[in-house]
C-alpha cells in the first residue's frame, strides 16, 4: 500500500483534482449548509474563520472565501502537487502543505471542514482530538464527510483498487469516534444520495463543553 499523499499528488499532476471537485461538490454543499445552520449568528455576523483539512486543490477554501460572512479560510493538505495547484489557482490564498497530525492554525477557527480524508489517516481518534484541542474554538464546529464506510458496499473494494490503506468503520463506529474525541453530534446524515449510491456519511458536530 502506498501513502495516500503520494497517490493524490500524482492525481493532481494528472489533472484528476478537477474531477474530485465536481464529484464531491453536491455533498460538500449539503454538509456546509447544515453546518452554517448550526453556527451561532454572532459568529456569522463578525465573519467566521475556517480550515479545510485535506483541501486538495483548494476549491472549498475558494468557495468559502467568496462568502461575505467569511473572514479567513485556510487550506492544508499533505500532497505537494495539490497545494501547488491550489496556489496556482489562488496565489493570495492561505494554503499549507503539511501532515495534518503535525499542523495547527496560528489561531483557533470557528469551523473545520473535511471531505473524504479521515479514513486515510492512521489514527482517526487522535486526529479528531487534535482538531478539538488545537484547531477549533470552544464553540467550534467540525463538519466532515466520508464515502468509504461499512454500509457503503461499493466503497469496500476501493483500498485494493487505489492501492492505499483505508480504515473502514460503520456509521455507529464513526459516531462513537466523534463523541469520544469530545464532540456533540448535531447532525448525522447521508449527503447527496443518488440511485444506488447511498450518499456521503456526513457529520456536523460541536466541541463539547
């Protein structure tokens, strides 16, 4: 099995990142819409701050930055070519090429978003604890989606096809991981289902106090 960041860097070099953007957009839009409905209005009024974890070519960062109620949007990804593509499209944007487990924003943010990233990590619970303790404000929101999960049978062959290690969890296991890491789950749903596609397993959660 190869490191995921190497595979995704090659995909970025081959231009496959554009397809990832178009394929994930419907689910991401649903996830972010649900997250902003849960966010305190005072945060939106002053301008929210955000990090996209595993930002790829930066398309979610650019989308967030275009909102009038966004004050800062940051992208971080471990694949060098993905960050290179992000900076090529958005030279003034804030993008960091780093291991997610080792990086943290200079100041805590209001929302951390992530799409199709967490199951590639070796220690998902630790990543979520890091996000809670080092990335988010005390009222911060974590909003993420995964397409690889136990109930999505089609996804169970992806690891062998792509040649990358993926950790498989059921919906209930994901719920336990999120709650144990110190979050209250506000919403758990399947985003953008279509035909035989069951949808993206999606979570919107707030830091527990």
